[in-house]
C-alpha cells in the first residue's frame, strides 16, 4: 500500500515503505529528511525513547563552538513532524529477509513504554511521585532519575516511559497522572513491514574506560569520561556549575588523557577515533570560559587536527592557556582528599614525571556497533577489519554495503565528526534515491 502517512510521529498504522532507516542519530535523521523531501516514504526506527543520538546530548560543537542542541533540535523536530517520515521509538529490528523480488521483509519489535503515547502531555507529575531512584543513563550516571521519567528535557518525543526493571509497581504514578495514560498492560508489539531499501545508521558505542584499570575509572570518583564532561558543560546540564563528583568542589586543575581506548591494541581498538583530540580541545576552551582560574592540561600522544579550521581551533586553545603535554600516562592514583596523581612519560624530554590534578577527564574513543549485522537473515552485511560496516566501494560509492539495496550512513561506517556524518548521510540518501528510481 503506497499511502503517505499523516504527520503524527508515533503511528498506529504501519504500512509499506520505500526505505527503512535504522537509527535516529544525526545520520539517520539527515538521510530520512533528504529522502522524505524527495517524496519517498521513510520508516525511521530508534531503539531509545528519544531520537537525536549522541549529538543531542553534547554541549557545543568543534570547531565553531555552536550550541549542539540549537543545531540539532530543529532537525529533530523536522524529522518527528515530516509527513513522509513515520517514526517509531523504543523499536528494534528482529530480522530482515531479502525476498526473491528484491524487497526486504522486516520484523520489528516495539518495546512497551507503559505510557499511552498519544495521551501523555509530558507534565512530569508522575516523576514527582515515583519513589524509585536509579541511575540516569542520559546524564551518564552523574545524577539519578525516577523509574518513570522523561529521558531528558529536550527529548523528542517528550513522552514519559517506565523503566519496568526498576519499577516497584507501587502505582503512585498511575494515580497521579492527570491524563490517565499510565498503562501497565502494554506488551511488546511485533510489526511486519515490507521495504524497498534499508539505511543502516546505527552509530557508534563509547569505549568503556573501566577496561583500562590503571586510569581508575569506576574506582576514583574524580576520574570521569569526556561524555560526562559534555553533560556538565551542556546547556541542559545536570548541575548549574562544573563540579567534581566526590565532593561537589569546583575543580581548579583539570587533566585530559587523550586516546583512552583508541590507537591501543591492548584494549582491542587499534584505530584512531578521529574526534577525541578536537572534542577535548573544545571542552578545554569551554572550561576556560566557565572556570577562568582553572589550569587545563592535555596529555596527548599525537594531535589529530586534520579538518577545516581544526588546527586554528587547536592553536586557539593554546592561546587561551590550555597546556598540551606530549606524554603517555602510565597510571592514575588517588590521594586521601580525592585529588589525583598522574604518572606519565614526557615524550619530548623522555622523563617520567608525576603531576597532581583535582579532576581527570578520559577522552574516550568511539567503537563500532556491529550488532545490527545479526538481523540480516538470508544475506550478509559484511564488516571491515575494525568491525564497522564494510564499504566495498569506498572510493566511489561510500554508502554502498555488501547487500544490494542496503546502504550505510554516519559513524556506522567509521569514527567521524558531525560535518562528515552529515555528508555521509547525504551520500546514503542520494545512493538510496538512485536505487529506488531504478527499481520503479
Ligand atoms: C564526547 C564526544 C564529544 C563529541 N563532540 C563533537 C563535536 O564537538 N563536534 C563534532 O563534529 N562531533 C563531535 N562528536 C562526534 C559526534 O557525536 C558524532 O559524529 C555523531 O554523533 C555521529 O552521529 P551518528 O548518527 O552516526 O551516530 P549516533 O549519534 O551514535 O546515533 C546512532 C543512533 O542509532 C541508534 N541505534 C543503534 N542501534 C540501533 C538499532 N539496532 N535499532 C535502532 N536504533 C539503533 C542509537 O540509539 C542512536 O540514537 C563527539 C563525540 C563524543 C563521544
Ligand atoms: S505519564 Fe501522565 S503524569 Fe507522566 S508526564 Fe505523561 S501525562 Fe504527565
Ligand atoms: S509504579 Fe513504578 S514508575 Fe510508577 S511510581 Fe511506582 S515505582 Fe515509580
């Protein structure tokens, strides 16, 4: 059935589509919007309760220092409202089978929200009464959230959901909700769709720094990740200031350890994550703005400032006072007051030195997110040597994959920054459009 669906982001009615886009980060949104603007019918699915991927959680963006939320939220809203895009959140793909006629038959699993989506007004009355306090994954565990919650304040759709694993079924939210939209009877919904093409835009995973025990992440409270620092710096931040976790003190001597989980075979990721040098440099500039008296020291191995305006951005950070040390950090240890001692080799002087900081930020790397290949049942979506989606014709058609009719966009192909992700998503939309036109 070739119906264009109405502009209602969580559809009751599912029909057949020109393209299934998997993942609604900036790559999936961009490919979906481009194709929808060309008149194609797009089904966009996202496993999380909100669209926006990692970008919607960032502070500002290098090298322009534009506010990430200001750039991304108009795109997020356009995606959610476009008449040619049907959006399903909390939805994953169970299987994709390529039929003899070239169409793809996809089985989707829409997880229950336990909230009637069309009735929820996002008033958060339920959150206020819920007695459960648990870790907030969208604030990277810097603060807590309730068992019934709106993921973050610029979430789209801005609808509550219940984290049923932590819910104690006390029913307080159900009694309080003015719209009577809490519904504990919701079940998993299996949805069958036929699509002519697929775009994989499943993005990247963050490296878990607990895998490098010598840096003390998870053991020393004042060792945090760069993603946690993004949240501390974001306009939608959990605190009203930059705080160190152990005692809420404003840090005055902050260290960054670059290449945490990148270019390091010992932790299973030998490639460069492309963005960490620049996002750390961005955070240093933002920190110097927020905390003018703070010392910021960057322990790096090599600086990768290869993009347009990147080297100037790096020089700007140094001019502002960020101190760059070419040094490999061997270990981090903790003093009684929560301050941290870094033991490192200064690569320029060859000396092993120690330095003291009151907050350490680990510039964590980007990892491939290859789980999606398992859903392709009778065809093989091939991976490259680093577990990203293989681009068999990288030089001429970088969006093409090993399966005809399946394309790839953004960091599902390799680590990259936002401008490159947008370009990759545009290329995926162009390839998909060409493929669809040749089918008809
Ligand atoms: C700390 C940090 C700071 C950064 N700062 C900057 C910066 O200042 N400037 C810049 O240019 N870049 C920056 N980046 C890089 C930027 O985050 C990426 O370029 C961008 O987010 C890539 O977007 P994406 O859509 O490819 O991936 P993602 O943002 O990872 O989006 C992928 C989406 O797919 C969803 N998904 C995954 N699997 C499935 C599935 N099976 N089914 C359904 N949905 C699925 C995910 O939930 C997610 O929403 C930074 C990165 C980090 C880690
Ligand atoms: S579930 Fe009810 S109480 Fe909670 S945000 Fe939605 S309308 Fe408000
Ligand atoms: S029923 Fe669950 S989500 Fe609702 S208030 Fe009680 S613990 Fe919180």
